[in-house]
């Protein structure tokens, strides 16, 4: 994509070598290929391009918003919806639950989800829909680094909900505590939330509920950030440069992933607006 913005079809053709890919299939492939890359963004007409690079903020300047969503299923593209969301603010080592609420998804909550979360259709009936609280969420998330345990999942659901309700494209730096744990912690059988929480001695107050999982993830983030700083991480971009717990951070010859240098003060844009 160095030559300029590219459509999903162009990515499928030029990167994956797939010609004449149906539009919907190309879109899914492009999302899987670069949709979780903070260094890639979309233009107003839906094409993919490299995000504008700006100096990566120092870690002490970052405000982290740790997010957890409970949903009706695993695929926002297939119509699954958010039924609960919680946001925990992390700054200077402090952990504060700043947002928590149930949401009416407009569709039934499957029994298997009720068994896992304890959230039933009766509990969400009459609650606000996502569109009703989208302004509040924008205010909570704007200017922050988006964090979640398996960030791809939560990011994908919120992106779809914002597109559906407001025509907004979720933008900005994000951090996945699963990936960070893989790089900073010794080998473990699993990087699932329960296992990482147990490693740090973090208790999960209410497992598979948004607030309980978000608070636990926030406490894990504080521990991981402390470890990263001890290994020399100073900026948000440094968090993507760690190779392993043994190697730590290397300034010269590290295997560097695309750094998270997006401006944390412009987390959202309207893809239908005239100005970029």
C-alpha cells in the first residue's frame, strides 16, 4: 500500500494473489489482513491506507481505556450484538471503573450466553440501545488508548456498533493484553484472562461480566506496564517492540511491529464527513 490507498479488492489481488474476489469476500479478507493494524486506517471512501505517523506518546502521558463487552455471540458481521459494556480508566497506576451498563441488543440473548454470563433477555429488555449511549461512550473513549484482553474481539464489536448507530469509524491506538502477556511473561499453558490474572494474583470479581473482566484486565495492564518499563519501554510504540521476556526491548535490532503512533486525541472520525 506504499503507492497510495487501496481497495479491499486490490489488497486481495496484490497481497494475497486472489483475482476477481467477490466484494464481500474481499472485505472480509482485508479486515483479517489489516483491520487490527493500528498503522493502517481507512479513507472516507472505504479504501485502506497507512495511518499518518506522529511521535509516539510517552507512557506516562497515555490515558488507557480498558474495555470489555459481553455479546450475543462471536461475530458482529453476522449480526451479533453487544449486551453489556464496561470501561475502566487507567492512568498513573490508578484503576477506575468509569462506565458500566447493560444494553438492549434488539435480538434475543441465546441460552448459552445466559448460562455463561448470567445475562438474560429479560434483563436487557427495556435497557438503552447502543445508539442511545453512543455519545456517552464517545466521551469516555475519546483521547485514550483502547485496551482489551483479546482486543480484536472487543474492537470489532464496538466498531460495528458505532458504524450501525452513528456512521462512525473507530480509530486510534489500541493495545491487546493477550499479545503483551505473550511477549512479557514466561511461557504459560494459556494467556486466557483467568490464567494471566492468576499469575499476577488478580482476583476477578465477576467472571464473564463486563465490569468484572474489565477491572481485572486493567489491573493486569498495570502489572504489564510496570514490567515493560523495567525493560526500557518509554513510549507507546515501545510496547510493540518487545521480543520476549528474555530479550526485552532492543533499540537497534528488534523485530519491530508497526508502531502504535496514531494520535490518541483523535480516536474517532466520521467516514461520511467531507474533511478527513
